[in-house]
C-alpha cells in the first residue's frame, strides 16, 4: 500500500464529508479504508446502524477489512466502538460472527455481559473465544506471578532457628559467603537460613472484584490471576465478585473459564456489602491480603463502607484498593472516597496486569504499597 499524503490522512481522519467536492483523490486501498471508517464513524447512530447493515456476511466482511487495514491495537479499539455504534452487541450473538472477531479482553467482557441473553447455539462458540483469550493470558502472566509470590513468601517466612531438616542450604551458603575459609576450603556458617514452617497456608488472599459493567477488563484479569494464586499451596485464595449482591466463586478458581462464565456483568454496586462478606471469610487478619478491585462509586452505604474498611485495617488486614486491573489507561473513579481511604492509610491506585505480580510480592512482604 503506498504511503498516504498528509492531505489524504486528514481526509481519513475527518471523513468524506470534509471533502464534499472530492478534490482529494483516494488511492484504491485507502478508498476502501475510508469506507470501513465511514461505516463506523459517519452519520448519526441510526444511519450508522443502517450503513453497516444487519446481515452476518456483511458484518463479517467489515470485521475482516479492519483487520486487513489496521494494526491489532487499532482493531481492538474499533471493535469496541462498533459494539455500541453499530449494534454489534446483537450481531455477536450469532456463532458465525463470533468466530470472525479478533479475540481480546474487551471481547471477553462483552460476551460475559451478554451471557444471560445469549442463545444456546452461541454459548459454545462464546466459550471457545473466552477460552482462547484466557489461555493466552495464562501463558503470558502466570509464571511472573507465581515466581513473584513464591519468592516473596520465601523471604517473608524465613526460619532463623531451623532444625537440620529445615535448613535452606542454598540460602545459607549465599548468606555466609563472606565467611569462606580459604585454608580449609569451606564456609563457616555463622547464620543458618531455614525454610518457613509448613502445614497451613502462609498467607490468605481475597480478591474482591466489582463486576459492574465498567470493570469488565479488571474482572477478566482478576479471574486469571485468581486461578494462578489458587494453584499455589502456600496461599489460600478466595475470589468474590459483587454488584448489589455478592457471589463467592472460589470453587471455580481451578478453571478461570468456568469462573468467568459465573460472572454476571452489569447492575449496581454495593461495596459495603462486599466488604462485610469478606470480613466473614477472614480467619487470620494479620496474614490476609484483601485486594478490593473497584472504581469506588458506591451505590450502598458509603459511610458504613468507610467504617468497615477502617475496621479491616485496624484488625491487621493488608487492604489495598485497585481502581482498575487493566491496560485501559487512567480509570474513572470516585476521588472523594479514595481520599477518605487514603486518610486511613489504605492505598488506592490503578494497576496494569504486568505490575500485579510486583504488587502481590510487596504486599506479602509487608512493604508499603504505592502507585506501580
């Protein structure tokens, strides 16, 4: 495809209406690109729907065109715009359409939100799409999280007076290298480093996730991370989702796909109710990390929510609020509530999936948490 001129680029940006006289000729490929953009962004909402049309073949062709003309990250944005501007929410209920869409976290969120009204014939295909995205995320994110958590647990629970069978010889040698005796060709260990005591889980982690529609990407990532954490024997993991009701999905953590199918995106938000439920789950407050993932727009009792958060903090729970767990940029959130929590020394900040392992490592070691 030839490189477009600056004028051609501006015509693509502004649309054909900006050049009603068609004084700027478009090369054939860019003319087709302009058609794709026109179908999505020109005219009012009703015209846009009519412009794309409701037939599955035409939508499939449009979805194929945007993948041909635009890079992956732009395709994801256009698909998201098409959901609302072109009525693709309805069209995606057809299995043949689902198979043509480029699968990403946003599409998974859309399918989750449609699960209650999705025809049975589309559910199997939707599950295929969700499974594909989840497995790709697991492959990308599981090892960094697993390594960060296991390393943090190892450092956090060192046994300073180990019995012989509890000695971590690798860590002991490393800690005593400065005591190497050249004459004897050996190390004299002045300090033994032992493995932590085994038996019960060393830490409890509660992921409490707002499942209102605006938090879709965060729910997907939280489901994947929750499944990884649940696979670690040294950690006891709970997964709680909420809107105006609370659902415990911990039993589904063995399979994040099953877990995400158990989420019902949409509805209101009652953070106070969710924190009340989490309080009942916590049996060892000082060994518990509660990650509350929400934009803090409270639809329940805000005053009680703040009091409950303060009580959890006072009991020794390491409570951290993630305003978003996604790569979607700066989230919208209730700054006033965040300021009230900050006054209680409860941090509130957004976190990208790539930074989540570091956050968990810091929390396990009791380090101060801040924007990552």
